C-alpha cells in the first residue's frame, strides 16, 4: 500500500464519484473488485484504483483523447502514468492526490467524451 490511509482512499473515491456521476447517464459498478464508472452501464470511462496489484498508487485510469497520454506523461510524469492493461489504447493514469477538484472534473469530462455516444455528448455542450 502507498503512503496514504484508507480514509484518504475513501475521500479520493468520493471526489471521483462527484466528478463522474454528474455526467449524463453515468453509473458506478464494480469491475475487477474496484469502483468503475460507466456510460449507460456498458462503456467504461474511468476506473478507480487504490493500490492495484500493490503498486502503491491512489489513482484513476481514464479514457483519453489520442496523443494526450504521451503528452501528459512527458510533461508531468509525477502526476500521470501509462496504466497497465489499457495504456496501450491511450488511456491515462492519474495520481489523485496530485490533482485538484476542478482538474479532476475536467479529466472526467474528457474521458466521458472519448467514450460517450454523440447524443450524450450534446447534453454536455
């Protein structure tokens, strides 16, 4: 486990829930034992992880527009990383303690836009 407490993990999960669940037709469920955020209960746009396979991270993995993963990791590697399993598809890992609420909300919206159908994206605009 990383240098954070279970209470901190719960606080960070609450932030992720706030950022994700206000988006149109976003839902939460479990995937691989961890809170996961879906669009219409089907397409994942954000995974929450606390110490995934003992990596020590308190983070999210999220869908990202093409090229964003490489850019963010290249400019801020202490905040962003290439997550396992989904990183090859361009998904971005985000260290939650390193981002504020407004930035987290913006990241969630961008992840949502990468996955959502056009009809739901229109509701954001």
